[in-house]
C-alpha cells in the first residue's frame, strides 16, 4: 500500500474515533417528551411503580394594613384620635401542579441493572464516570440531564427512558389481539 493511501486510511480511522458532539447526541436519540399524568392512576397493574413530580412553586408578596392602635373616642362618640395602622408584607407561596410518571420499580434497580444503565449513559456521553453499579450522584445527575431534555426534570429513572435505553422490556401489542 502506498504512503498516500495509508495516510488516508489513518485519517479516516481517526475521524471515526472522534468524540460525538453534544448536538449529535440530541439528534441521534429520541427526544419525544415523557408522558406525565395529572393524577396517579387509581388502577395500576401489579408491578407498576409511580413517581411524583412537584411543579415549580410560585411566590408573591401580599401587602396588608394592621391596626396598631385603635381610634380613641370621647363619651359622645366623637373620634378624638384616629386609629394607627402599620403596613406589613407577607410572602405567600403556592405549590405548582403535581404530576406523576411511571418509574422503574425499586426491586428492579439491582447492581447489574444500574451497571447497564451506567453503560447506556456512558455510550450516550452523558456520564463521565466508571461503572460502579451504584445509583451514585453522577449517575443521578446524568439521568436528570437526559430526562430534563425530554420534559421530565427528575433524577428518578422513568420507565420510558429505561425502555429507550433497552434496559426494560417494551410491551408490544399482540398481533392476534387486533380488533
């Protein structure tokens, strides 16, 4: 093989090994939003687990006037001195809407499962850590980063993401049940 062809082969090989850019990661993988429910389903199948996502809280300042000294009146009922009021401020916090999503059950989060999850995150360049088979802080941060891009700002692994990563079986409709 001549020198020019060998150089071209080396350059092509190195280009194939180049790291994937972050913008490529989002276009390579499904970015469909994760389904969120307003209420937890009353009828859950055995083996289904749910997580609650608290909506963002809103705060507002409420001003009001509080009577410090009441008005004084004489015996005839005529006001001698007016009431004295003081302006106060209270901060009122209102919780945001609560939503629910189906998550991977605790029993399924075995060291082997978490190791597979970490390898899936590493393959997508979302986790820069060794496979520890523990649900540690870097792993939870990577889960949250991935899910936040899908509309679910939570470090709790959703069942939808576990299915996308190939970690949980995807239930496909039985073709014989077509009606």
